[in-house]
């Protein structure tokens, strides 16, 4: 790939079938124990202050659902 671009952009890569990859990853995620999958659009992030730093602690979905 990019053989005409010079050594700076050359790298080992694999050509991946996107549909197959997507299907495989959905199956992998679905079978992960203790993981709930929730679909929705994120409206806002919930943040917490700790030791002077702010970090994301959850999200609020478009329908008002709060996930933490």
C-alpha cells in the first residue's frame, strides 16, 4: 500500500473485509459477559472533579436516560 508515497508512510497493513469484520466484532461484543449494550445518541457527558481534574463519569442520552 502507498508504495509510491515513500518510506515514511509505508507500513505493514492488512486488507480487511469490512462487512466480515463488523459482523465478527458485533458477535464478539454481544458475547462479552457483564456488558450491556445500549443504543442511543449521546446528548451530554456527566463529569466529576477529582484532585483538580475533570473526568467523564457517564453520559446522558437524547431520550434523557442517564448511563453511568
